[in-house]
């Protein structure tokens, strides 16, 4: 099943309230730098976290550079979600000079 893909500029142009941004990196990577509004769901935990996803919104999946997020987007598409991969990932987001968050999130 082919997965849609957009770049970080296209992601930035979207209304954040209309989507769910999922970061599939590991917690230490997420703490170092993340796109604002991203929800951390490490790749290995995605199958067990399907109930945490909003099925009414498209899922935009991001990782460091696009490989892990493509795997997650393919899996989520196979589960019936509207999943889109973010090409270039968080590295491209940061390299482009866009604002990013750091640190541990309080849950």
C-alpha cells in the first residue's frame, strides 16, 4: 500500500488542529529536539498504542530523517488510518530553521 509523503515545509503549512503529529523516535531523541505539538510513540510501541490515536484525524508520522516514520506510516495505513510520512524528519525541520521544542514533557 503506497503511503503519502510531504516535506517539513508542507507540514508547517498545515493547521495543527486538523491532524495528529506522531513522533516515532526514542525518548532521548524526542527530548533533544521535536516538532512542536508532536506526540511521542516510539516505533516499537506503535502496535500497542493504536487506541491512543485519533481515528478522526490524519496521522502525520515523523522520525529523525524519514525511515522509521515510513515504516510506521505503512503499518498504520494497513490498519486503516490515514497516515502520511514526513520526508526528512526532525533533522530537516531543525536544519530549515523552524522552531522546535526540547526537554522532557510533563505527563
